[in-house]
């Protein structure tokens, strides 16, 4: 046999071995699809089915997937792709990624559609695990884009550019880290049209085209000490402003809350470590001042001067002159140049919630000092 023929023979043998290995280790498409159906059917008498399932290596494609709950709600997903599908010993499967584009959820009250959907590091548990509420992270990240939500009591659809959630959990099922981003929530003007007074105010402020809102919530949780860190809760509305809240708390058991216990009981030993609230103006303050000036028949600066001058008297109810002066100065600075205003709470030691409530009832004027509250404008 010539060297050329030998090379061809060896190459052909290698190709056959590779193809054979691919077939030998290919995912069982039907088993994976059946596991998905079983998971969907594990609770509340939901029924699920699919039209077909195929596999190329460890990648599975499920077509014509539908699930119907007892109330008549139907989930329809034309195609689900499952990358690197691996069966699990307890049942179900894992996947490095899943996509579920062009899906919809329809029931008697709601119609939800999306253009693209994906999961990373997915785990589909067995029915037994679902019923036992086993501590399993279903995914590390989920993303939906091109969302549209229409409810029977909604005058128009709510469109959302994208929604993304990333999570990590500990061995007890508590969220160790979470990050949710909702971008370009489009709230149409029809939502406000049903309330004539509300619509009139928005029209006067110049908000006639609805609002575009972006939301971000991110934080972490440590089981030891039940420490909850809110890295940020941000609500950003175009041409209005951005509200950002961050803080750290301890003694609040998320595990108890997730098990259905009353939040008040779960947080009875809770304490505040720090808190910050910040508002960045993006136009709403000027619009409100201009509307007020128009109603009074004066200029914007006249309104600012009047409000700033009245602040010290309006704050007398606090009963803490030093803090009142701090708030009045920050408020006046913000009204004259409305960029941002921030409130920070930084006690030297964590303060129990019950202590805060008790002080608020008995000696509210001492709260700003106890909590080391600061108010700053345009920082």
C-alpha cells in the first residue's frame, strides 16, 4: 500500500471513529425533551407537550413546545435550543445555555410576547426535586428582549426593550448575589388618559408622550449574620430623573421570608448599617417650577426664592434646629441649581429596626443625630 493510500485509510478510519463517537455520546433528544415536559407538569396540574426533538451531538432542539395551566393559560414556544444537554442522575438535565425565542403567554387576562429569550448555566430539575423544593439554581442568567405585555385592564401594551436577571444561590437556596436590569420600559400616554386630573397635570408639565423607564436592582446576601447588601435600586426615567437607593442591613433572614414567614417576624432582629438615597434631576424640577410660576403669574426664580425662603419654617416640625438648617440649605441650593440631592444615613454602629421605630414614636427629633443623617445638594 502506498504512503498516500495509507494516509487516506488512516484518515478515513479517524473520521469513522469521530462520527461513531459523536453518535455514541450524542444527547438523547427525546429524553431531554421529556424531562422538560415532566418539569413543567410537576405542579398545579399543568400539561405540556412538544412536536419534535432532534440532537446534533449534545445540542438538542425541541420544536412546537406548549404548556397549559388549569386556568387556560397557554405558553407557546416554537423552538427551544439546548446547548450541551447533560442528563442528571436525579432526573432532569443541565445545559450550558438555552434559547427560547418568539414565545408567548396567553390567558384570559394577559398577553405576553417576547422576541428573544435565553438562559445560561441552566438546570432543569426532576419532578421530585421540584415538589420537595430542593435548593437548585435554575440558571445563572436569564435574558428576554422585545417584551410586550398587554393586560385586560390595561389601555395599551407595555413594551420592554430587555429584561435580564443574574443570580447565585448558596446551599440553602438563599440568593447569594442578584442583579436585575430592565431596560427601556415604554409607558404609553394611554395609561394616564383614564384619569383626567392626572393627564391634565402631565400635559401641563409637557409629558404628553408617556415615559421611558430603566430599572436596575442589584445586591448580595450573606447567610452568616443575615447580611443583606443592596448595591443599588435605580429607577431612571428619561426627562424626569434618576432615583438611586443603596444600603446594608443585618439580621433579616431571607431564608425565613422565602419559606413563607411573615417579613415582620423575619426581620424582628434586623438592623440598619447604612443607607443612601440620591435623586439626579433630568428635567422634572424645572418643569414643576415653571408650571407653578405660570399658575402664579411670575418667573421661575420668583418661585425658587419663595420656596427657599419658606423652607426653614416648613421644617420646624422636625424639632432639631441644626438638622433643619442643614436640610434648608441643601433644599435651597437644589432649587436654585437643580442637579442632585442626596440623603445618607451612617450610624457609628448598626441600629436595630425596633430601636428606630421606638425613637420615631417617642423622640423623633433625635433620629437625625442617632442615625447620623446628612443631606447634601449637587455633590
